[in-house]
């Protein structure tokens, strides 16, 4: 009976030892870099052209 209890304790402790780590390791976050806008994107050019076309259409006789 003593050997049965000892073997049951050994099996239970070995099973919990192999279950995994106790500490939490968070997943690695992926960092995405946005491309830098160093020379300007030219987004101001489209509204400028629209304003110029409207100004030409209004002033043309």
C-alpha cells in the first residue's frame, strides 16, 4: 500500500511538472513602420488645380 501511494504521488508530481511553464510569456508584438513623407506628397496640388479651374470658369467671358 505504501508503494502504491508513493507511485501515485510520483505520477501526479511528474504530470504537473511536464504540464508547461508557470510564467506567462506574452506574444511578440509586430511593429510596422510607416513610410516617411520627406519631400511632400503633392496632395496640395489637386485642390490648387480645382480652385484654378473654378477661377478660370468664373472669370471667363
